[in-house]
C-alpha cells in the first residue's frame, strides 16, 4: 500500500468516526461526504499504486 493510499484510508476512517460521533440519526453531513470522497480516493490510489509487470515473450 502506498503512502497516499494509507493517508486516504486514515482520513476516510477518521471522517466516518466523526460522523458517527456527531450525528445520532441517519443524515447526510459533511463528514459523511468527506468519508465517501476519501474512500474513493483510497480505491484510486490502490489501483494507481499497483505494479503491473508485463513481460511478453517475443520469439
């Protein structure tokens, strides 16, 4: 996992916990929106951080 993916994961978790701590009823709040954005960035960072090895055998 890259540093940017780990950072996005931590930010997503913190904003999700903040939403759960502040809101008692089910409502869309700014921390919940931030949690979704950071979770999406986490997935993109994981995809971008993959090292795909392509070694074709040319004969």
